[in-house]
């Protein structure tokens, strides 16, 4: 049977499959779920996406089409264990490579601000990869995600490195103004709104990784315009690189700009 795209979150012990079913295949959804569970013996539940990502928490609705009601799993990625229930919080296993890449950039003794940190996936990857990190401040609004983040910090023995913070980036970052070497901003649908806060978090020099959606045709021009404005406002030198992270929709991708600010 031809099965449409799906992702599997979890481990060999227990995993959940998340599937998109186009309208013309809805009548076959049970058959599709059976086939997935036959192919992947560790999949204990199959969830069908029934909405887009929504609300500030960036979660979506799912319908359980087959298997266990309890969809909490421990997802293994890059040597990290990430406990997550995809029905309660944002999580995408497709971004594991990107998290490792950011972790690979970090240097010893850095203080890092991870805004919009979800279940702590970026923070745990960084702490695992860069043993000599100073501190990682992880700010997240969704209380369920912060509960998972606290568990994940313990699961990965990073209590001395990661500081979980429940709250809105707009309100809770002040304590770390002028203290960070690096800021990570994984909120692609509106991260540019928070760029001024990220700049305030940085010491006089530093690095920002900002994620956003943009059109293939316009991204270079749009980013150049934004960087010019930032240069004027901060009076700093900024060198930057645009990277395509993942496809999002026809002609639209998720991008990351890595920018380095210096005097
Ligand atoms: C796209 S998800 C990324 C989660 C995580 N970094 C990851 O890669 O798995 C964005 C997260 O930002 C959180 N969020 C949205 N607005 C926020 C705000 N103003 N302050 C703090 N967190 C926010 C959402 O609850 C959500 O968990």
C-alpha cells in the first residue's frame, strides 16, 4: 500500500507515528494505520493530524486512529533522551539534525539563551554536545512543555547547565540582558518580532540563530533589508549566512540566519 508521509517519534521500546491523510484516503485510514504498525513493530499508536499548528503553544489536534491512548514516549536523538507527548507540546523529530548543527557551533564557557525552547530539545542537545558550556537559559511559555523540559534536563543529567524558565520571552528575559554569547530563536512564524530582545540578551558581541519562513524567491532580499536595519540600529558590524533548513510549502521554506555581531 502507498502510504502518505509520516514521522515516527520515540524509541525502539515505544514510538508513536504521526500521519497526514489526504481527504481521498480517509476511508482507508485504519488500513494505513495497520500497515504502519506492521512495518514498525515499535509503533504503539498512530495519530492523524486534524489541524494546523495553532495558538501560542504551536500545538495541533490529532485523532488517535489506532493503538494506545497514552502517547508519551522517549525520543532518542543525537545521544539525547527527550520525553514528549506530541499531543500536549510542540515537537518535530525532523529538526534533530538542525539541533545538532547548532550544538556543534557552541564554544566552551558560552552562556546561551534558547528562546521558545519547548521540551528543551535544543538545550539538551547543546549540553550533551558541549560539555564545557557555562549556562543555557531555556525560556518557554507552555507549562506542559516546561514540565517535560525539567524531566528532560534530569534524564540527560544537565541540571548544572540548563536553567528552565516558564514565561513569555517578552517578560522574562531581562535578567539575562547583556549576559549571553549566543541566542537561539526557534519560533519561525514570528521570531523577527523578538529580535530586539535577542539583541539585548547579547553581550557587546555575539551570535544569533533566528528561524523563519520565507519564499525561495524573496528570502535573500528580505534578509538583507532586515540586516541593514539592524546594523543601523545597533551600530555593529553584522556578518550573516542564510541556510535553508526544511521545506515548508510550495516555494516556501524554513530558513535560519546565523548572524555574528561585532564592534
Ligand atoms: C516552534 S516551537 C519550538 C520548540 C522547540 N524549540 C523545538 O525545537 O522543539 C515554539 C515554542 O515556543 C513557545 N512560545 C511561543 N511564544 C512564546 C513566547 N512569547 N515566550 C516563550 N515561549 C513561547 C511555544 O509554546 C512553543 O513550544
